[in-house]
């Protein structure tokens, strides 16, 4: 179960920085639904439901055109070289560390906005901006998704002009973009709305 959750998170990260408009690891809505169902089942600890959802996901892939087929990796077959495995693990660890720090900083931003602490919110916003400069996204953006980047910029503009209500509204919009594929993110920033 822990391994499945780790791989699910890695796929969610991959989707967030990937080429699809919906920031999911799959472009077809049926695959996105099956993928999200896997995440919900894993979150609930329901291995049987996760397996059934995975069967749905891979069944959808077998019906697709040749150009869109995905390869299902066999965990019992030959494994990649140690150097390749270490490199992939290192990249995954870096992405995971980035996302965890981003979630912590988002939670801090949400708490500062909720309490009306403009200086604290500005500090958290600056920390997120600095994190983006060292992160995996293009042009040093904190978020790869356009809607999230736009909401984040709206928070910054509102903070610059001292508009607490505007910053709170933009943060609510941003937090609303974290869907099922990013349950941890939604949980981490839910402190703002509670």
C-alpha cells in the first residue's frame, strides 16, 4: 500500500508538470477519473478498490490507439541499472521535497491571511517565490499550472497594495484548484478555510 501511494504521488507530480492542459498524468477524462479513483482508494486504505480502479485504468489504455498506449512496468521483470534507479530516486526525492516545502509554505500563507497578518502573508509569499526560483518548474514559477500561477500572482499583487480581502479571495481560488489528485495539498491548506 505504501509503495502504491508513493507511485501515485509520483504520477501526480509528473502530471502537474506535464504537457496536458488539466495538469493530470493523462489527457483522457476516463483515465483521469480512474486515476483519481485510485488515489481516493489509497487515501482510504482500500486496496481492493485501488486494484479495481487500476484495472479500469489499464483496461482503458488497452482500448486506445497505438500512439497513446502506455507501457505497464512489470515489477517482477528485469529492473533498470542501479545508476538509473538511483537517479530516478534522486529526482523523485527532490520533487517530493519541493512539493512538501511548497505545501508547508502555502499553509503558512493561508494561516497568515486568515488571521489578517499582512506582514506574515507577505513573508510566506516571498518564501514561496524564492522556493519557485529553485524548483522544477519553468521560469522559476511556483506552480506549473497556469490557473494556479495566475491566482498566486493575484495574491502577490493584493499583498503589495495592502488588499487583505483581495489576497484572501485569490488564496481561496488557489486552494480550490487542488483537487483529488492532490489530496495532501488540499489537506495542508485547509487550515485557511476552517
